[in-house]
C-alpha cells in the first residue's frame, strides 16, 4: 500500500464519519491497534501510520519494521537487549487485534446487527450516563482519533454522535482485552490503561460488557460468550504471540477468510526472527596429519577361531535379569547361567558369546543416570582403552568361564 493509497483511505474514513455509517470494508490489508497519545509523542510516530479512529495501521511489513525501529531507538538496547522489540511481534500483535475487530464485525452481521447500540444502552443504564461519558472522554483523550489528536475537534465534540460513542466503547473493550493479554506485556506502554482504571469506571464498564454478552446469542466454534471467545487465544497461550496465532488458526480458521493467509505470513516472520543469527565465521585451523603415516599398526594377533566365530551379544545385566524371571530364581552370577541356555545358543549356530557389561562401571555415569530418574542403573562400562579403570566388574562373580562351558566351545570375551 503506497502513501497515496493511505491518504485515500483516510479521506474515505472522513467521509464515512460525516455520513454516519457504522461499519466499513477496505479492500487493502492493514494491521491496527491502539496507541496512546503519550506513546505517539514519545516515539514521534509518523501521522501517516494512523487511521481516523486513532489506531495505527501497517500497510506492509516495512512499515512494521520502521515502527519497531522507532521504539528501539528510544531504548537502551545495547546494555539491555531484552528491551528490544521485534517487528514480527508487533506485526502479530496488530494482526490479533484486527482479527478481534473482525470477529466482532462478524458477530454483528450474523447474530445481532444492533449489538453496538444495545451494548451502549445497557452500559449507560447499569452504570449511569454521566460516568460512562466520563470514561469514554478519558479514553478518547488517552487514545485519540485523528480529529482529536490533530486538534480539529475536541473530545466532547467528537463524542456527540452516538456512532462515535459506540466505536469508542468497542475500542475500549479491546483495550481492556489487550491489557489482560500477558503476551502483549512487552508493549504495554503503547496501550497502558492505568489512567483509565484509576480515574474512571473503565473497569466496571469492561466487566458489565461481559454481563451484557451473557444475555446475547453465543458465538464461535465453542458457542461462547463473545468476550470469552475473544479472550480464548490469550488464555490458551498466555505468553506466546505465535501460540495465539496458532490457536486462532486452529479454532477460527474456517471463519478468517483473507486473514488466514496474513496469519500464516505473520507466523513465518516470527519464526525467521527467532532463528539463531551468528556474527560471522570463526577462525578455523586446517588439521594436519604429518607423521601419522609412520605410526606402527597395533592389531591383535589373528587366531584360528576368529574367521569361524558366530557371535551372540548379550547385555549381561539384562540377560541375568531375564533368566531370573524365566527360571523363577535369583541368577546374578555368570556361573549360575543354566547349561540349557548355552545349549540352545549352540543349536542356533552361535559359536561365541559376547557378554556386554563385564567391565567395571563408571561412578560418574552411574550418578548421571540416577539423577536422570533411573536409580537402579549401574552406569556405563569403562572400556579396556580407558585410562580410568581397566578392571573386571567384581560385582559379577563367575566371570571366569567354567570348564564345562569351555568344553561346549561357548566363549566369553
């Protein structure tokens, strides 16, 4: 979307305000969310980013990146990198807010076309017109639409029309939902509702809106109070913007229309930003193997049985446990292994038995396995080439093969 297109949209919005139309549909895609007057002044955001309603709009990702850069320039991101904001996160936050607006619009079309008027009337009757007006005026001052921010209109003049009051009430409810969303907290200064809560009946209005929608038709895939539905992504994934977008895709995907593709694109942007980034190649040294060609071979001498042996590998501790269960008696020594087990191996054609686990276990590996939730683990073997320990495991008596097994040509190595 070009700057000229944004100007045309703003002119269209002005015309719609004058004609009193309550809803509009723009063909161009943009993201939006509330920005306080204080933040607009602090970060010197360009006016072309803002709608007539006062919400910020992002014509494309470049606009989002520029917005994030404006914030980061005011923060000490060198000494406090955790305070930096990412364009992908702002993009996601804006999209979530716009989707919530969209869902309210769908509710208005499908369930109750007069829901905005009825909600305002309900609130005025429950809380009082004076207090409601005071809250809407404070909201409009804190989060001003373009006409109020530019000084073209005062707050009271802007809120004279019922349409503007209804719009302000909807924006106020979404501001409340934004402040309840933990994943939005890194950006809280942009839409902090502290002043509204402190000096107005803002909290009472928000809670009363929930009561109002309790009496209205339920909505969404789970047939909920509309406020519950709008809050459900933040409740399901409270600390993850991408998680909330995933939730919206899974639960509301059938009703998102054009937003579905933008949602997937937003998730891609976040994933790209979360990839590990490195500052450049590290210094590497080329390995050299000079002198290795004269290294003497140290192979074990060949024996006549080696070419003919057919080995069966057995994990000693496991095999002894299996045999104990099979024969219903304790078999914990190698010399207790029944001869019939060796006879069976011989019948199967095996001429050698490789007993795994004869070497002494490492105390360190045993401790690691215990800490990982395996208290009965003996740990890993220390192999023959280890410089720590080369002794046979004394906890396995009978490792020396009895003569009767040697006669059967079942060898342990």
